[in-house]
């Protein structure tokens, strides 16, 4: 019975993330899980954590099944099997967390010990096998007062704060003390509300006119060679009425031809953008025929600096970004020699990319500096922080979420981008193939957006900002230091008890 309750509590966490955004579900469900962990016997703690993880990820990333089932070429049993395998792997981390908490610490010190144990397991989940930090618990608090802490301690720190709050509340409930959890919760969320009243950055300069094109190309024809020109023509036609913007952004792999093959098209695009005194950023796949290496890239054409009188594009050029964090199966195949040919999912188009560098220069368009994050790289704040410089104006993230159909995956993706904007105090432009394309201002609020599954162009004024957030300055150092100190105190108190 405990395992079923744990599974249901894990599944309920999905309601706390976008598009549902019932943020209060997160602290209630986490507190309930920690209470169950106290009730469980030591030998059952790992299984309890595993069942919690199965519910958490099984419901939360169910959109992965959509991409496997619709485009992986596997029978239903095969796609479900792969989904179970992925969720089982991700569930190992809450399982480890539960075993460590139950085995080594008294519930009386859980409020001090659990935040560090949780961060340690979540850090590992974001690192091993290239990392998959999706559904980190802090993201659920974007619509809540607790979001005021994002610019100070980041999503990583908010996760630790949530765990400390829930562990403390669970401990009091174990001891049948009901008023302290209510008081503490009010104080913690009130602190976040207070921080939300502070402006870490301030407007500077004139607003920048930017347009983002959403081509809405169906996934099943994106890489069909006969669709190359119709797709490229469509993006040009959609852009035609928007050359008056200072910067234009096309989404991930908007140009379906390999960059060397699309050279003539890119030169024409470069010239047209320059003639209209604008810069254009677009996703494209670069393939080096000499080294046989492919890169998922964003490149700039048209004006690089606002003072330029002509375009700057030539192949190869330095005004580019090559994706570093590659998606397993989608962009590279682990154990490729063994898995290639076993099933269509292991032979998807464009599934053998080479990593770009961890730290790269910003993209330049019409004199503005853009820190790029390609697709799910937006979920890696430490990488983004390493690519922010003093002259960075904006964060740009381009993606193709057509893989995930009508699931809640794209809404979660957008919420992650909102958190990045609030953490770093920078506007984020999110350009996608079929949604959700959106402008996000420096406090994480969505300024404007396009509907999903519609062809369109989103134009808006984006305000540059000056100043910085504490999180941009110190990163995850703050959460690590505080949780380690609390963990040391927990060890000492635990020995005393």
C-alpha cells in the first residue's frame, strides 16, 4: 500500500508543472512522501523512493512516449518498454536519496540533511549519461511567491529550500505538531514574495525590435529531401513582411539542408538581410565533409554589427554556436555500433552529431549579443551561466518541439526558459518550429507568445537591461555551501542522538 501511495504522490507532481501550474501540489506531495518515508521500514526505503520516481517521471515526461510512438518506428509494446526503461533509470536517483536518508539519519535532523542529499542526487541526474535534469522540483515554483528566490539562489537553490521546508513540515507532522508547519510555510513563501518586490536589473537603452518565425513544419516531412526548398521558401516568405525588425530569429534546423549545400541560399539570405539593415539568426545543421562531423548549429547572417554596410556570411564563419549538450537517441546514439539497425528509433535522421565546446562566444546580430541555448540546453543553467559575458544582451533558445505533439512537454520547456530568464535577469527569446514561441522578459514573465501548431511571426519590442542577479554572480555556490554546512550540523546532531 505504501508503494502505491508513493507512486501516486510522485505522479501528482506533474500537476505542479506547466501547463497545469498547481504549484502548491509540490510542497504538499513532497511533505507527504517524506512522511511515508518515515513510516516505512529501512529495507523498504529504496523501493518507496523508486516507486515515487516512477510516478514522478512516468507522468511528468510521458511526452517522451509520444515521440517514440509517433516517430520511433516501434510497436506499442516496444515504445512502452523503452519508456519504462527510461523512467526506471531516472527513478534510481530518488531511490538512492531515500535509502541514504532512512539509513543514516534520524528524522529529527532531516530538515538539515535532506537538502544536501537531494541536491547531490539531482546533480548526479544532471551529469550522468550527458544529464537529464528535466522536472527538477524548483521549476514548479515559477508561478508561486517562492519564485522570488530564483535570482538569488537559482532553481537549484529553490529545490533545496523546498526540500528543507517539506522535511521540516514532515518532521513536525510525525510528532503531531500541526501549527509550526503552517507558520513556517507562510514565512518561507512570504520571504519569496518580498524578494519578488525587488528589481535586480533595470531597463537601459532603447527597446530592440525582434521578430521570430514559427514555420510549423510537420515532423514527418522535416527531413524529406523533396521538402527542402518548400521549407526554405516558406521561411523566406514569412520573413518578407518583417525585414523592418532589427533582429529576426528562425528556429532549430529551420534550414533543412546541410550548411555547405545551402551556401547559395545563405548568401542570398545574408545579402537580403543586410540590404534591410537587419541581422538574422537561424538554426541549421553543419556538416564537415572532410572530418565527417555534423553539428547542430545556430548561425548569423546579415548585419553582424549595426555599423556594417554589408552582410558577413561565408562558410565556414565564426559567428556560430554548436550545440554542446546532445540528446541521447535524438542526437547521438550511445553504444552506436551495437544499437544502429536494431530499430528505426536508433536510425532517426540527424542522430549522430558531434558536441560543440562547453563555452563559446555569443552570437552577434546587428550589434546585439545573444547567449544561445539549443533545445533542451536551456535546462542546464550552469552551462548558460558560463556563456554569459558582460556585453550579453539576451538569451536565445531555439527548438523543435514537433516531436512531442499535443503533450505537456512544450509547456514544461517554456517554463524552464522562464526560470532561466528570472535567474539571470535577462530577456529570453524562445523560437520554435511549431510552438511555443515566446518573448520572456527579464523577470521571467511571458510578454507575448504564438499559439502552438500555427504558422506565424511573433514581433515585439525587447528591453535590454543593466545590472545583475546574485545567482548570475555566484551560481550554485550559494546552495552548495549552505546545504553542506547544514549537512555537517546534521551529522553532528545525528551522532549526539
